[in-house]
C-alpha cells in the first residue's frame, strides 16, 4: 500500500503562522511526526504533495527517509482534489491511503483502517468520528451495514446528515477508479474531491466502508489548534533531562518535563510540567514556565512567566507575561510587555480568521505573533490579537486590533513640559524615613 500525504495547503487560517507542516513539536516538525507514524504502520512508500512555498523546506526535512518522494501541487486553487491528482502521477499501486498533514491521530487508527480495508467486498474505507458539536468539514451518511451512502461537505450547523465527521484518512482498494471520477468532476466550491467521491459511491456503486474511530483526533486548522496539539504532544512525552543541561540547585523542575541539550536554568526558576525546553534555551532567574513548549535558543528572561503557550525558536523575553499564546520564531519582547489572555466578561475569546470573527472555543486565549516581531518596553496586547510578520510595536503601545505584516506600530504621545517649582530636600526625606520605621 502506498500513501499520498497532502501538505500543499497554504495555512491561511493560521495566519500569521507561515506553515503548519514545519511547526515543531518536541523538537520535530509536524510533517516528520506524520511520516514517522506512517512508517510505524509499515507504510513504506509515501508521496508527499507540497506547494511551491514549502517544497524546498519539506524536501530538506524528509531527505533522511527512504521511499519518501516529495512532489509539487502546481494549481493550489484546486484544493484537495489537485493534491490527490498530483500524487496520483507518482503512485503505482492500486491500494492507496490518502491522508492530510492537518490531522493528527492515534497510531492505532492506521492498523484499524488497514484491517478494515481487507473486509470482503469493500472498495475502500473512510475514517469517521462522531461529533456532538458542529464541525466545519465533511459529514458521512451511512446505512445499516456501515457503508457510506452520502458525503456532504460543510452542510451548516443544524443540517448535519449524521454525527459522523469525515476524517481525511481514506483507503482505496482500486485507486485508479477514484481518479477517473476526480478527473471528470467539476465544482464551483472547494469540494471537488468530496463531490467526486460522492459520485464514485453513487454512480460507480463503490462500497466504501465507514470506520468509526474513537481515538484522539486533532485537526490543525485554526491558531488555537496549535495549543491543543501542543498539549497532546506534551501529555504523551517521556520526561528526560539531557546530561549537558545545567540546572541550578535552587531551580525547581517537576513533573513531566523534557530539558534539551545545553539548556541553562538559573537560580529560583521553576519549570512545571508538562513542559518542553528546546536545545540551547535559557530559563533565567525567577522565571516560571508551565504547561508550555519552548523551542531552541529561546530566552525566558528574569521574572518572566510563560503559561500554556507555544514558543518557536529564538524567542527572547524579559520580565514579561506570555499566556495562552502562539509565538513564531525570532520574536523579542521588551521589558514589561504583557500578553492579555482573558476578557473582562470572561466570555470566549474571538479571533479574526480570513476576515471574519471566529470563536476560539476558550475563554483564555492570548495572541498569535508571526516571526520577526519586536515589542518595545511596557507594551501589551488584547486577547485574540494577531500580529503579522516583521512587525515592530513601540513602547507603551496597547495593541487592540490585528496588525498586518511589515508594519510599525507607534504611540502618538504628546508630552507636556512645564517649569517645576517644587523640590524635595534631604531633611524631608529623613523625616519620612523615621515615620516608616514606626
């Protein structure tokens, strides 16, 4: 069985985070986690479909893996259908697994779906998961034999044909037949693949079995999904302190924590697990890191608290609060900068996604900050704010709205300077000091 792993999505919903495929978790890019999981399931031949923006980086990441080929999807506007067609030019088997890097599953799913695909008389298997709340994706309608009768993409809340959400983990026992339908199908919406599959089932009489999956599933579509996926990896890590790490005797490292090579943790710092501290990072005096992932060569500076946050590489801080936030690489926080993460009314935080306000599903959500951002001293952000790549935020600025890439945000402050007619003598200070001692 060969695999087509779809990695050509442009991650626009994650903006200003550049590419979900190369986001690192536990020191390894997401796409590498996916390749490792497929290899463990004995799926040796993998075709990765990338785009022109990430193909070079993905190729470099995966060059150490045997039987992994990276190809480019040239027409990104063709969505998933275009990705599958691009991969179909390389695969040679009839038995194909289609999967997206967007979706992280338990390892057990691969064993279960392969086993289910060998059921007598079926043309393939689609994994589905029952959801009690509406999910903005495809839904499966099945008959009494768990065979799929309809596939409906984004039906709208209240119009779901069932509770079974279509997971992008599909096996086809005769893949060329699907490709025939895919080449003939056209749609004005971004659902060509789903329409072709629906036609394959209805017109082609394909018997596609629905596998009801009950394990872990985390789609990576929205910024807050980064935090959820981070929590998954943290919960399943094996604690380890590298022998090259230097930890002060007065520092506290407790519970499930990974400390990478050449990490330095100074006096009275606290790392409360689950947490991950990447290679070469510094946790300074009196700093607190809890339930967070810190990338390589970061500085969690003096008296800084990082709580429930994802920090990529080379993030520097000093006397800051960073809570429930996603920080991309090469970001620096000036002293006193604070990331707001809780509304006054304690309602769910809203975030702008592709120009529309979307609910994060949590009442604690901070900022999403792109790479190359710099904050001046005593600056701050409101909950749910997104700050684009290469933005400079000046001193004392409260960022209360999203900032596009490559902007400078400065406070238009007017100072009033007048003559000072008062002075404080040392005698007055000495008298005040006596009163303080009483």
